[in-house]
């Protein structure tokens, strides 16, 4: 019996994706082992994503034509943000790190994204800029554009490329220590402190 690489790790599944670049919206299907849209974009291992049965539309109101193809290759570096359907975007319970929600606005011309980013307790909201992954997951997101007034989108979760974000506006943040007692009871935290040294 030969070795079957597909017998190890998550199975490949087909997912619907919607990718946004500065000038185009690309929709179609991808084959992937990953469950979360941020992982699909962060762990691609390639300079381009192959989107199958794809449609490409320009944002401009004067552009009415839709370009279609059996495969469209989208440069990962050109993707501002993306969403997916047909995958489970919930976190793996075995890998969950306790986090707190922070409401932010993200400017990626020509779009404004308003959503929630989740940062570990004890961290500043700005620490999300220091992680290694190019794409950052946002939840409960709305997308608008002053350049294209008819453009309005919402998504339960999407992934946004950090390095092309022109601004991140923290609009609601209770602070790095907020609700820490919900994770570590005060009595337990005090037990970690070193004993006082008698003079």
C-alpha cells in the first residue's frame, strides 16, 4: 500500500471566497485544508491564490462587465481583505488563548472597515501590529467606501492585511487589564506573589 499524504492532517475541502484588492472584487472557490479565513490567507505558502470558477468585478460604477474564468490567480500582496464561506471559523478549543474584544476602524483606501479584534489580556490594542501573520482576523465587520457610495458589505469574520492598512483607529478599548479577574481569581493571583520580606 502506497503512502497517502492526504491521510495526515485536515482533509482538503472546497470553500467559497471573496477577495478584495484596491480595484477589484474576486469571488469563486478554493481548495484548502484550513478552516479559518485568516489561515487560508496567512498559510498559503505561495505568492498567488488560485481561485476557481471565479468572477472579477471592478468597483467603478462605470464598469458593468464581469470577467470570469475557470481559474483566476490573485496576488496575495494585493489582497486588502477577504472572507470565506463553507468553513468553520471558530477557534480550536485546544488552542484558545483568553482574549478581550477591542473595537477598531481600519482604513484601507478606498475602504473603511469597522469591526472587533481580539487581543490577549495584558496586551495593548496596538500589539496586533507586531504579530508575524500578514492578515489579521476581524469579527462583526462592516465595510463602507466614500469613493463608491453604493458599496456596503458586512461579514461575521474577515481577514485584513495589516501592512496595507493606512490607519487603525481604536474606538472602544477597556484597557489591557480589563476583566483579568475573570480569568485569574484574585486569591489565586495573590498566591503567586513572593512573600513579604521582614525588615
